[in-house]
């Protein structure tokens, strides 16, 4: 049997969804018997590879680096899963949206409620540029499956992965909206 090429991706999220994945504990050894982890923050790969079978994406799309990575993931993955509420709806990451424009957000965070010297981050090419609004993953790329939860329970992640490994449609949301 072909080994599954599995990627996990960390966009604008707290990493709690990855922690839930790690909560699968010894089942991860079973997973490692049939899958190769080809990209992940927990494996520290630098570039997203080609021909990925399954990409689990945590987090919303909040800046230009997230947007570029999300597009790379879509171009190079057969199945893309929005993993957790931030990827599915924006959730916690999108809480800045009601504050308005990026300039207002930065002013509030770094000046009004932050650094008393009033210094804004200003390093083009080093500090990612914030998007005007935080977006759920499906607003930027086509998403195949949605697994909500904050975070999704480890058991729900396992159920989804087991179904996908059997070639079945897993019992998670296959559409959103
Ligand atoms: Fe963290 Fe919840 Fe967002 Fe997952 S869905 S990244 S656990 S805030």
C-alpha cells in the first residue's frame, strides 16, 4: 500500500489544534506506520512539498505569509482539511476584525494598550503584513473538509484520519456555508 503523504500547517492559530493532534498519543505510532509526515511545524520542514495527499490546516489567514502558504498548500495537496474553528470560521484569530483597519489595530495593540514608547512594528519583508481582515481558510482557497472545534477533540481527528485512510468520506463537515 502507498504510504500517505501527510502535512500539517500552522497559520493564524494558537497551536491548540496541533496539541489536540498530539493528544492522539500512541495512535500516532499506528499513523506513522502508514503515513509520512512531509511538512509540519512539529517536524520543522522549511518548504511545502509537492504531491501531498492530505493537508491539515490549523488557523485563520491573517497576514500575507499565511495567504501565500495557504495557496501553496492548495496547489500541492489532494485533500485540504480546515482543522479547528479558527480555520473554519476565523474564530479567535478574527477577533481583531471589529477593530477595523490594520492601522487602527496596530495603534491599539502597540501604542494604546502596549508599548508606552508608542513604537509600531515597521520592518517590511521581515514582519509579515497583516491582511485588512482575518479570513477563514475557505475564503482564500478551496477547502475539501471542515473539522470544527476549539480545538477539535483528538478522538474526532482520529475518526477523520481513520476514515480517510480507509478511503472513505469521514463524518465531518464536507461543506461549509
Ligand atoms: Fe487555538 Fe481554538 Fe483556534 Fe485551534 S481553533 S488554533 S485551539 S483558538
